[in-house]
C-alpha cells in the first residue's frame, strides 16, 4: 500500500503559544525547556528563552587571599600517635600469652582431676572383675572331685550315671549362677552338661579344637574367652583336668557370661574395654568396638583364631586408636599422667589412618577440640586383670576438660580485655587533654588572623555589591526582551496552527467533495433515465455527505479553546458500512471484503455487535483514510485483480482492525517516516502527507495504536497492511 496521507484529517486544536511537540495530533504549547534539549517523550523542543552569560562570582577564598606581612607564629601539633601502635601490640601480645598459659594450665589441671577420678573408677572395675573371676576359679575343681563325675568317666556309656551327673551339674550351675557347667571325656566329647535336654545342649559336642580343653588335657588349668560354637553366646571358660592314676581322664568346664560387666561403662563418653593377651577387645561398653583389636594381628595369629573358632568367624579388625603425640601431649604426660596412662584418639568411622585431622593437642593444626571428623579424644588408664593376662582399659572423654579450658580462657581474655580497655581509656583521656590545648591555641591564632583580614574583606564586599547591582539591571533588561520575544512567538504559533488546520480541513473535505461530484453525476444520469428511486438514494447520500462536511467545518470552533474528548461505544459494523458507502464510487474493478463480522454462529453474531471506545466521525475518518490509501496503492500499481481485505478480530479487552491490500507494498526507506506530517510518496498535488499522521494521532487519542508493515508471501512483498488496535466497549451500543 502506498503510504499516502490523503484522507480527511481530524481538526487540529490550535493554541496561542509557541509551537512545540504535537500531542495526539494537536499543535499546542507546553513547558519550554532550553533550546536543543529533549522532552520526556523524546521529541526535540525549541525554547524561546535566551541564555545570558553570567559574570563569575568571587570566591570566599579570594577574600581571604590578602597579603599579610606579619603572619602569626607557628602552632606546634601534639606528638605523633605512632606510639599507639606499640601500645596496642604490647596489649595484643600480652593477651595471646595470657590465653595460651591459661589454656595450658586449665588443661593440665583438668586432666589431673580427670586422671584421679578415672583411676579410681578403673581400680573399682578391675577389683569387681577380679573378684568375679576368683569366685569361679575353683568351681571346676570342686565339680571334678564329685564321685558321680569320676564314675561317669569310668563308664561313659552308662545312661544312669549320665543322668545323675546331668542332674548334679544342673544343680551346681543353678546355685553358682554360671552360664553352663559340663564334663568332657578324654576324647573331647561332652558327656554331661547342665543344659542337657535344652536346644543347643553341649552334650555330644566335640571340643578337641578348643584351647582350654587342650590345656586341661596337658594337666593345666585352661582359661579361655570365646563365642560358643553351639549357643553362639560369648563367655569365659575355666577348664580343670580330672586325673586318675597320674593320667587325665576327663575335663570339667565352667562357662561364665561376662556381658553384664561391659554394661557398667557409660557408652562412648566413658568407654570400658577388656582385651585378651593378643589385644582383641572382647568386652566393650561401646558395641561398635567389641571384637576389634588394639593393634594389627599377625597372619599366624589370625589363622590360629580362625582354627580355634574363638570368635566364631567374626571379622576381627583393628580399632582406629592411636596415641596423641605432640609437644603438648608429651608435656602433659610427663607432668600429670602415671605409668599405664596416656592420651589417645579414636578416629571416626570411615576416616583413613593416613588423614591427619587438625587440632592443637597433637600438633597437626591449630585447634584443640573434638569434632566428628577428627574422632574422639580420651584419657586411657590400663589395669591388668585375672590370671589369663587380660587388660582392662577405662577411658574418659577429654571434652569436658577442653570445654572447661576454653571457658576459662575466654573468661580470662574478657577480664584482660576489660583491663586493657581501662588502660586505653586513661590514655585517650590524656590524649584528649593534649588535643584540647592544641585546639585552643589554634583557635586563638584563627581569631587573630580573622581580625587582620576584616578590613580587606569589607572592601571586597563593597566591590561585589556594585557588581551585583549591575547584574540585576542587566537581568531586568533581558527579561523584558524575553517577554517581547515570547509575544512574537505566540503570534507566529497562531498563524502556524491556522495554516496546519486549514490544510487539514482542505484535505478532509477532498473525499466528500469527490463523492458529491460522483453522486451528482450519477443522479443526473438516473433522472434522465427515469430511475427516480435510485436518484432518491443518491440524493440521500448527498445529504449525508453535506451533513458530514458540516460536522467537519463545525470543528473550526475548536480553535477558540480546548475541546473535550468525546468517546462512546461505536459499532465497528456501522463505521465500516459508512466507509464502504463513501468509497464505493471509487472502487471500480477493485474488490473489498470484510471478514470477522458476518456468519450464522453465535460467535459471529456477537462480533456483529462488536463496539470500540472512539468518536464515530473520527473513527470513520481513520478507516476511510486507510481504505483510500489501499485503493490508491492498487490503482498506482496497475493491478487488474486488485483486492482490499478488512479483517476484524477481538479479545476480551481489545479489537483489532487490519486493512490489507495486494499492491506494491511500502518501500523500506519510507517505512520509518510513514507517520510523519507532510511526508507522502504520491506525486506532487495528489496528497498533502497529513492523512497517516492525523490518523495515528486520532488512534492514540482513543487509547489505541496504529501500526503498518508489509505482507510477505514466500519471501516476496505481496502488499501492505495497516492495523488499528482499539479498546473494546461492552456498554450498550449507541443508536
């Protein structure tokens, strides 16, 4: 579509002021910024205000820059504050030294107290376990002296003797409160047991592989802690040989359950461990530590444990326990701990032994505290227990000691900080006193200097007053000239607005005048032919056109003042019908199609009553301008199959009217300037270049938008499209 601005323009609203940026197609005035500036809308504005050069004001420093042959004597500043840094460093060094000593002494005293309480607890646990073992040490020997036992070993196949010994062993076991008591023949088979007749009875079990049986077979007392192969219950086994004629004929065994002893500990906070002569922990108040080793076992010893089934195929792995070795721990051990006591660390599960967790107590870092990553720290006290070479380990967590040391260190640091703040306060008070004396001397010197400069400054002030009076007179004259210039610009703006409005009215009347001429010629022909009905229709159309021209010329009175905007609900169907009626005489062979308003469905019925917020006359002016431009584009391109398509679509809030033609389209260089006033691509005399500019202003006045672009088909331009977007009106449509 050829971008021509040729339909009837909306009447411009003149304003007797300097012409500025038009708003909604109305030339008017507004605030005038300085010349060459940009208003908030982005348009360039020209201001009639003149800029006058301003004389420089003398600075107050110029007043004081007076030569004084007798300046006051120098005032010496107080001593430098560099000594403050030395004082602060001394305080900081004292704080660090005091905190370190406090921490060390607190840890030493805490470990000493912890050592005393833990040693007493270790002695008590050792005595309890020792007394228990001693109480049962002679029970197997007493059982072996009973005649029925020896009679059974003499006749192991006699059922009566087996039953008698079973009853005897059951009674002995009940009174002694042992786990089990049983008699083993010289061949290793258990002949009688206190748990006969029960599930998991020891009767008939071969015990030749057990070390305690092997030791008793050699005539020694067998002592052994293991997990039972039949009952899967751990226990302490005491075996006594039964001799007759200088030869071992059998073995009596008492099994004790010592699981109660490991419950005497306090869990992980105060672990209690008992390990055998190989370093295997078989009693532990920490379940995860049971059946772990204090040190790695040699392969030969591991094979022996597997052969004797001492721990019933339990995977015995080393416990991640290692002593804390650092200058601090060595000093604490030398000054506080006794023989058999040490500081150890048990790493957390999953921590590699090669990983050194930082802490201050073992020299690997800067912290002295316990963490989940680094494992737990303990004070370990060892005691030897029983004739089997067992080792009792009582461990006490260092957490309370470390927490108390930290609290004590923090308290001492706070006390030291308070003393340091008092010293700093005293020093600052002395410094403030010196600063006040220095400030007083400076103030006295300033008073003397001020008195010497008063006379020179008074003379300068008089000169400045004269200069200000001259400047006031110059500004008064400039304001008078500015006022005269503004009056001239107002008059020029009125003339410019009259010219623009006259051009717009002339352009707007072109369409109705052309239609009047066409209808008049048609009416004359119809009258000559006697077609009076058709002539009457043409005369009605001529009357409508004259009424429309009257409305257009009636808008000239808007020049007298700002008119109120008229917006009501305008039916799109009625506006398009009026436009098609006006443009019909010019259509010729060009076809025009309206889509989106007709149809039998309920949706199209609603579209037929579609309305927008606008002014009826101005909306018809915009649509007539767009359709006329489309017709000019098709005629100018010389197409025989010219077609204009008007599509109407709507949403809940907006209505979109698209006018599309199949002309040559819009040139790319003309597209950016399409809505500028007096820009046209038509020949001289065929258009004023105001139609699209006025149409865009009218649409913006309605709160809508007018856009333009080319229609492409397969990458080639097949026409132009202008889209009018307006707000939808849901109020009752005006009649």
